[in-house]
C-alpha cells in the first residue's frame, strides 16, 4: 500500500476521536462537541449521519442535514470532523460539506463491492480515510479494503479496530481478538491503527480497560463515543460516555513508550528477549519431534486400515490438557486454539502418510480431530 503520513495522528499520538454515535439534533451535536473541545483532550469530533441498522424502523440517522451541523461544529470548536460513509453518494455529500475524515464501517468493509464504489468516488481526491475491521475476523478482507482505497490513490489511510462478531456468551459486544490488529501492524508497520473501545465493549464498564490495553499495545489512538445525555441517546446509549466522563477517562490512561534511554533496563530487556528466543527455538524442535511421531501414527493407521479421525482420543487430550493448563495459569481459550492448530497439522501429516504412493495427493481437508 502507498501510505502517506497523517499529520494529525503524528502530531497528536495517541489521537482521541470522540462524539456521539449519531447526530440527533443540532443542539445535541453542538453541545456535546463544545464540551469535548473544552476538555482539550479530543483531537477529532465524530458523529454518525447515516446509521446502517440491523433491522428497519430503528433510528437510522438524519442524513445530509447533519453535515451542516458538523460544519458548524468545525467553526465553533476548530476541530476536524469525521463521519461514516457507505456508498458513492455519502462520499459526495461529505466532501461537499468539507468533512475532514471519512471512515468505512464494519458492515461496509466486509463488502468488496461497496468498498470499491467508495474507492471509485475518491479517485483524485486528497482524502483521509479510516477503515474499520470487517464484522467477522478476516484480516485478508480488512487488508483488501485498505488496498482498494490505496489503488484508487488514497494515501492517508488508517485502520480502526472495533472488534469482531462473537458466538456465545462474552463480556464484549464484539470480541477484541487482539492478535488480528497486531498482525496487521506487523504486516504494515506504517499504517496507523486506532482502537474503538465503544464498539468492542458495547457498555461503559469495560471501556477503560480496553482503552488502556490498546495504548499498551502501542495503538495510535482511540475512538470513544460521547453524548451530552447518553441515557436518552437514540442509538447505542449503553456505550456512550458523557464529555465529563470521557475527560476523566482520558486523564487516567497511561501512555507508555516504545523505548527508554535507561541502559541498564535496555540490557535487562535484551537478556529477557534472548531467553524468549531460546524457548521459542526449543518449542520448534519439540513441534518437529511431535510431527515425526504423528507420521509414525499415520503409518500404523494406514497399515491397519484405520481412519485418521478418532474423536475419543481428541476429547481425552482436551480434558487432560485443560486440567494442567488451569494449574499453570494458562487460559482455556489460548490452549484450545493452540491445540486445534497443532492437531490440525498432525492430521495433515497423517493424511500425507495415508496417501503416499498414490498418483495425486490432495490438500488435506481441515477438520477438528486428534491423533
């Protein structure tokens, strides 16, 4: 991707973007924005103008007339403003009213047709665009949305991590799955990543914890929703903070540094990192040895005409490992994910052994199994 530094983020890192989920009225938007600006801790005012709702007959924003309110917000506060866009017409209207930052929401970023339409609308425009992660945990889809914009000539790009759709019970509205934005940062170290704790949490309670976690991971900023009267908001009332509450939250966060000038501390970190490297090397050797055993198991099964899939054995491994994991302080979620990956690789090895000597060996199908 062709990326150009976003001066606003560079000069204000970690940047704070705040404002109501929806622009409901001129008075509501202006009063919220002015209060946020007075705190001196907010760099950009955000507001939803077009609200894509899951079901019809819910509040879906007031549309274009709210863009005029945002223009007044710029005049009153001196701060740049941001809105979500989902199609060609949204882009046209937002640019007409001198909106400074456009962002693409999770539902839109999941649809390459919609992203391409927005990218086409932005060709030849010196725009700043933020892209939220798609609803489902698909980093390729997220990267693809960013690439479409880059290929259209948009160079001032940033990503917004707002969490991913969950299944089952969770304390979050959208699971953070921190490993995905971390991987995006690894692949594109110059791409700014902003965290949206409001949409990750879906409530006010865990916003401080998620916001601090994002800063500890060296995210470039936060997008947190704020409303002058959140309990009476027309959308997402549970996850919006008052301007005063936001002021206190931002003031309580700790901004850490990538590096320090303390030579003693640097040497200690280097020594600990070396220990990690040695352990990682040992783990790779153990995994190699494990796969060699899996190959032997595959040969035995082949000789005896047995199937690869043995569900009883898989359940035994899971139950036994989880008991050990709790004693070691390792999370069930981590161990389950790790074991599934290791066992999938074992199944792949056994599948190759089973099919050795045949004219063609197909790519092993991914299944949850055991040895």
